[in-house]
C-alpha cells in the first residue's frame, strides 16, 4: 500500500506526528511514497524532518501564523495570508499534481488546510490531529470564550474533505463517534522517544519559543545559582551553544539533543503544543505550560493537560510559575504510557481499513 502524507509545517508538532507514523506503516509492509509539507515560502523546513522522513519531500503554500514579541499577531497574520493568496489558492492543484505522480492508495493529512479543498481525489483521506477532538463532547473548551471555540471548530472543519475519517489525537481515551466518522486515538510518539529511558539529573529544561523571553530565564537563573538550566531556542544568529553562566546554557534547537535533555531533566518548561506535552508525559516529567499569547488552541491544550495531571498552566513565564513547577509534587500520569503504546496498532488498522474500503468500492 502506498501512503502519501500532507503535513502542516507550522511549528514542529504535525511534522513529528508524520515522523512517528511513517515507520509504523513501514513495519506493517507499507510505503510512504511522499510527504508534501504546507508552509509559507520563507520558512525553512526543519532538517530533522527532511533527514528522517525517508521519502521525497515537496512543498505547497498554506496559511501561517505570524508571531510578535507578545505572541500571535492577528493583523500581520491576516496580511501575510492575503499577500500570499495566489500561492495558497494554487495549493490544491500542486497537491493533485503530486498525487498523479506518486499514485497513492491512501492520503494521510496532518491538519492541512489544503485537504479540505481537494474535493474528490479518488482515494481515501484520513485526517489526523488533536484539533479533531474539538467536536467531541468530552473536550474541555473554556466556557468564557464561546466565540473562540466556534472559530476553532470552524477552521478545523475546513481541513476535512467530505467523507474523510477523522482521528482525534488525545491525552486520554474517549468513546468513538461513528455518526461523525471520528475516532479518539492515542498520541503519535516517535521511535526516538520510546527508545530513551527516563532519568533525573535535576536540570530544568526550557523550550523557548520567543528569544525575547530569554532575559526572564536569565534573571530567574541568577536567583537560583545552584539550578542547572538548559534552554533550547530557534534564534538563527545564535551559536550552537551559548553559556550564560556556570549552570545556564542556551542551545540551538536540535531534535535529538532536545529529546536527550528531556529524558534526563527534572522538569520541562514549554509552550502548550500537544506533542511536546505528550513526550514529557511519556518520560514522566512535570511540565510548566505557557501558551503562546493569543493562541487559543494552546490555551485549551494547557488547561486540558494540567487538569489531566501533566503539570501546571501559566498565562505568562514568571519567576513565580518557575518556582511553582519545581515545588510541584508530581506523579506519572496513570495509564498514559499504556494508552500511547496502542498507537501503532490503531493507526495501521485505520489506514489499512481506509484502503480496504476504497478497494471494495473499486471492485464493486
């Protein structure tokens, strides 16, 4: 069976989901024939994805968030989308052309906007993302922001073509919804996560989305000179490793090194991306989740994960929040690893079932 991936290139979460699923499918005897990644033209695809996916990688244009010092910037995001409208509009044709060349039996879409605009492409489409849980009755949307919840559901619906199967990645099991073609499924953790053993060297690991937050970490570290702090960031003009003291170091973002540090750390500070939190839960590390400003989905993730026992939610990166993280009593979330370990069987079954339904229609 030939499987083609459509992957949203915004952030690292959907890319790592694709990296996790690819070897699962290969172990079942299937082929990932190509990975088409949607992103703004000026954004470089992370080398870890291109190097590890094990299939041809091509690009198409997708809408993308624009961030400022305080988080998501709605005005610049809208302008960036408008100025790239021609390329975004061409994306379905780019994808259809690739499908004609690669001739997949199944398409797996990791929350791409283009998937909802493809129409009938003649092969089944399976849509994967934590966001599909927005339509499940157990999803804990904040009651004080009904407009934002409606918009999140509306946008998520735009990523699903008619008749597609929706697989809602989740921190915990929940009932399927056959009437809406939705199934709640375990998170997709890469083989590199599962292969690492968890330990505790006492360090604090920080994934810094915005370099502008670095001074806050430096001030806190100066007040805690005995605490080892490792910071990973994506500042392009920074050296690979930058020492800011005997026990504070900044590292250029590197997927393998970051996982090594997560497996060894005492606790993690990060934004509230679904994958990073799941990786920390797998290792049994408490997390301080600080959503990107203005990013409603991450606020929902942080509230949901903290309620489920993953750690603490804070609206800003403050000294008080960092202190609370290290003082917070934490126990591994019961049942999470067992739930995550079901992923390979579930996803292979779903992709094979989609291909089987298509073959049955053709035979009929």
